[in-house]
C-alpha cells in the first residue's frame, strides 16, 4: 500500500496548475449515457474515481477513450448498453449512483447497487429514489440493488416538481440528467447550487437540453426527445484549489494557482483573508489565477460547513489542519455529514489540540506540530494530514493514501514543484 513521506517545515513557492473538478467530471461522464453520439470531455482530472467511472461505463458497453496525456476523454454510448452498475464498482465510489438518472431517461431501466455508507456518514440515496419515482419510475430495492423501470404503459420518464427534503448535490445532478430527456417540464426546488451543477447544466445545454435557473435553488428543465454529442471543458476543481490555498497559508510562502476560480471559493478565501493570508485573484493571458501569500502564524478562524455558497464540507478537514497551527481557538461545525471528523485523532497524533463534541470541534492552535505516522481515513482527511505534515517538524508518514488518489490529480508531484519535501513510498 502506498504511503507519503513528508519532511515538514519548508515554505511553498512557485506555480501550480489546478486540474478539472472530480465532482464535475464524474456526473459529466455519466451524461455521456444520454446520447448515442460521441461526447468529449477536456480537462478531466487524472484520478482514481475517474478511472473507476470509466470502468463502470466500460462494463455497461460504453466505448471510452482517453487521450495520451489523460486529460481528454471521449465516450460513445451506442446500443446495446447494459444498464447495470454492480456492487463491486459502486462500493468504491458513491458517485456511481449518477448513472441512475441517465439510464432511466434513455433506456427506461436501470439496476444500480445501493452505495452503502462510508467513512464520513451514512449517505442514503432516498431522495434520488423519491425524485425518480415522481418522474414515473418504479423502483424496488432487491438484494442491495435499486431495480428501476418505467411504470407500465410509459415509454419515457415524465416531468415533475421535485422538492427534496435536503439539498443534495448528486441528487440534483441525477434529476437534471433524467429531466433533460423526460416528457414535459420538471421543476427542481431546493436544488443544489454548487458550481459543478452549473457546469453539468452547461454541458447538457450544449447537448441540446433546455435548462434554466441552474446556479439557483429553482431549476426548470423542459425535456427534449433526444440529446446530441458535445465537447465540454470540465470546470476547475475548487476543492483542489482550496487545499493548495490552505497548504500555502499553513506553511507560509508565495504561490500562484493557475486556472483556480476564486469566484467558486469565496467562503474559504474570505476566511483565509480574515486569518491574515493575502489572496489575490484575476485573469491573465493563461486564464484565471489565484495568488496566495502568507508569512508567520495566521489567526484561527471559526466556521460552519453548509451547502454552496457556504463553507464547503469538502474543505473542513484541510482548514482544520490550518487552524491547528494558527493563533487562538476556533470552533469548527460540520453540518453536512454526521461523521466527518475522522482526521481529528490523526491531527492529534501530530500534536494538534482538538476536541470534538457531536457536530463541533474546538481547535486550540499550537505553535508547532511534530511529525508522526498517521493514517488517512477518507479523501479530504488525507489532504488535511498532508497539510499538517508539510508544517510539522521532522518526518510524517501518511498511510492509506489510496483515499487521496481517489480525488487529487498528482498531488505530491504538484507539491514537489513548489518546494515541498514529499515522496511516495511503496
Ligand atoms: C461526487 C460528489 O459530487 N460528491 C459530493 C456530493 O456528495 P453527495 O451528492 O453524495 O452529497 P449530498 O449533497 O447528496 O449530501 C448532503 C446530505 O444529504 C444527505 N442525503 C443525500 C441524498 C439523499 O438521498 N438522502 C440524504 O439523506 C446526505 O447523507 C448528506 O447528509 O456533495 C457533498 C456535499 O457537498 C460533497 O461532500 C461530495 O464531495
Ligand atoms: C466526499 C467526497 O467525495 P465523494 O462524494 O465522491 O465521496 C469529496 O470529494 O470530498
């Protein structure tokens, strides 16, 4: 099993290229199921979840190709497609549930394994099921699978008003894709507003879908009879961007993030500025950039995770690592997932002072962390341990980094280019 060996204490300097967003690329790969035409995605991040999604699409009979550098992918979902997502693949990646909407909309049937819980929480898919039922699907849960088909006498899903009990990102994406090919109008209320939703909607519009209101909590979709192929550029990964911003803020240094979108990360950038880091954003000849500079200890910041545009749960662990070596005491409240403090015990092994009580972690900033062997428990927990390792005195070994590889494109190589002492050991 691969590990990361990090020798902490080096400030970071230079330029990092931000990759395409995992959480946009995954639904966009599934959107290729909506048409028999070729779909091309550019700026696809090279990471394990993308490889798993490709395997899943391959297993259904989709013809997939990757360009030499791995950031271009094309898909052709001509008939026949086997509309099934097996447990073996779904269990390693929850985003596999995103095939449900496209399969039902185009083929009228789907058999998709229930994803089950994961380290950060129970993560049910009841809202996905309810929404698809509102659009005319019949769904039974049999032997751990959602077995979905159209109601008798129907040849397509139909439009519906769907108001979910809570804001769900992949739920909204499943409904968007299903509604794009449904008969009539769908209104999504309480829709997620994440930039990845808007990016998917823009891709669907390029395929011929009629969608309005994406980026707000009310999305209107007028179903069309068929969608066509398209070429789409995956939006920049705001969580990778935020992870690098926190790493530089924690270690000190001066780094330019190429293609980072500050407008997608305002809640995090506001906190970094309040903490005392300098963050500037703009556009140059190569496109969007974010420039971050930091020196000395920052001021700890309290925050509460909420849906976009609030502070992202996917940045909670990384910002907590920064808080753990900042001046003062901060309160971190996690409102999205019930078990997303798995990194706390590992940060404590590195010398952090953190106490949790239910949804709240109280972090008392310390002067320094000390290197130790720690274990990654989930994707963003891994990133927080890397940040802590970059500031800790001496050597830190981060074990079980297969979690990190799920969602970061060449993280250690990127960190090395800006001066980190980090290597992968097998
Ligand atoms: C591939 C992807 O895009 N993953 C992101 C997506 O996950 P994902 O889409 O799975 O997360 P959701 O937005 O659906 O989850 C939000 C909350 O709703 C609950 N819920 C959700 C659906 C449902 O049917 N029933 C239910 O109870 C969840 O357990 C959670 O407590 O959004 C999360 C919240 O921003 C991010 O952390 C993940 O990185
Ligand atoms: C929780 C995450 O991803 P997923 O929904 O794929 O588990 C994440 O990206 O932090």
